[in-house]
């Protein structure tokens, strides 16, 4: 039914307008108690066996909403109602900014992909912190806060901008993510080089500890799929050295080789980050590499091209404790979360593993033993 609706309504609309319309409906549903109870019961079933713990946080399951969908923390309960077990808000920057000029979001329907060059459009750390502070949660869920650099702040002063966001947002973050991997803020991805990343992550860690003294806010870094393999290893080693809690792999890609010849050439040439199905293979590869390098010392979050329960299961076997998605939600609609949960529970049941935690990284360990 959703696919028909998508073809008849959303597909004819500008993708960003469709996003805002869907958002309005979700927020409306969550404000209506009877409706939200009904929707949550139908779309967010809880499976005891999928209960997950990651960086000290308990979750209903491993499947979460990737950053970028709810940039300003306006739909945390709504997305929780739709079955996401954790919600990563942001990217939030130190200062509010409008992002890039429109049009900046494109659907490559035949490739089940998106290209975006949103450019961190968001209300800024002060406004988002105020919203989080005044929030009365309807559903209990884990909220991650993803932070990035304000565009006008020079690369050399990036740490100050991230620290500002940390000081404002860490009190409301169940976990914090340093995003250095969006292709749409000039120079941002240079911060992935270890000589830039080390002082940046150290400064954010110190700021989080200074600001929140009652608990240790887990700190993660989100990386690009376009890093060379040796740079993936270098980030992994740095994360271990600094005692980071997690790595999120991956953000969108600037590569286009994985696209078939299905989508219109004019769309394929749009600048920005590519997400969805064509990102699947590389994101999985980066995740495997990370797990082989860090094992259980750091929690890995797999994201990029996850479309169904089998994809999510493959990420878990490749080392992901948590999995996230964004693009496939646009194509699959509100029943997506339910399908992923159901499929994951079924896979776990027929697998040789007693718990989801036992399955994490099992494929990589097997390959290492065989080698
Ligand atoms: C429209 C759009 C906006 C995004 N914005 C952000 C963002 O602000 N911060 C971020 O870390 N990732 C952002 N992402 C990347 C996603 O979080 C995710 O890493 C990527 O899309 C791969 O997952 P997917 O294939 O399931 O979409 C965005 C993705 C899309 C499609």
C-alpha cells in the first residue's frame, strides 16, 4: 500500500517537501494518544530476544534511525513510534545555518538511492539544546546527538565549534557522535586525518566530561566510506588509543561507480552524498575491516544501504552491535521497522547464536579462524 502511495503521491512531489509532509503526519500521530498507541503497537513490536546493550545503554533492539532525518530533534517520539530503537538527531552545528540552496535532495528511484547535498541545514546547538531540555518523552528511547562543524567556521577552528555544541548538547545526549564525514561541508572530511582527529576528539571528550559529571557520555565518530583502507585502519587505531566508545560506518559516498545505468544521467551527476542500495557493499566492507581491526574493544554501528532484515543481519555478523538506516525508509515506508525487527528475530532464532551479542562479528571471526 505504501509503495502505491509513494508512486502516486510522494514520487510526484519534491523530495524535501515530501519529507516535511511525512514529518508533519508523524508528529500529528504522536500528539494523538489513541493513534500513537495504536501505531506503536502495530509498527514497533518489541522482541525480547532483540534487546541490545551498546556502550552501556539498553535498547529495545539494534535498529536505529541514522542522522540527518531528524536534524532538529522535532520527531524523536514519532520515529520511536515507527519502530526505531534509537534515534540519532542532527547533524547539529555550533551555530544555526540554512544549508545549501534548494534543490539539494534527489531520488534515484530505480537505484533505490538518494543523493543529498543538504549542507547541515539545522537550527543550531542552542535551539536544539533548548528543545531537548523542554522535551517530555512519550516513548522511552535512546537519543544520540550527532554534531558537525558550522560551515563558516574555518577548518583550523573546528574544534572550538564542536566543543561549543558539546557543552550545549551533551547533557541531553545518551551518546554523542562527532561527524567528520559529510561530503557537503567543504573541508569537513579532512578532519578524519588522524593529526586533525586526535585533538578534535580529545577536545570533545574533555568538554563532555567537564559538562556532564554525573555520567560518562559515550563518544563515537562517524566515518566516510570513501576513506582508503589504510585510513580506515588509522581511525580504528586512534579510536582504540583514545578510548572512544564507538565508530559509525558509514556516511554517504561521493563515488558514483556503484550506480547502475538505471537512473537518469542528469541525476547521477548531481553533486552530493550518495546513499541507499549502491552504498551497501562498501559500507559492509568498511565495517568488516573495522571489526577485524578493533574486535570487541569498540562498539561498531553499521549504516549504509541497509534495506531489509537480511542486510541488517549481515551487518551484525560483520561486527555491528547497532545498525541504522535512512534511505530505505523513504522507499519502504512506515512498515520498514516492523519488517526489520521481525526478520532479525527470525534469523536469530534459526541461527546457531543464543543472543544477538553472540552473533556480532561471527562472520569475521570465522573467516579469521579459517585463514
Ligand atoms: C538526506 C540525507 C541527509 C543526511 N544528513 C546527515 C547528517 O546531517 N549527518 C550525518 O551524519 N549523516 C547524514 N546523512 C547520512 C545518513 O545518516 C547515513 O549515514 C547514510 O545515508 C547511509 O545510510 P542509508 O544508505 O541507510 O541512507 C544523511 C543522509 C541523507 C540521505
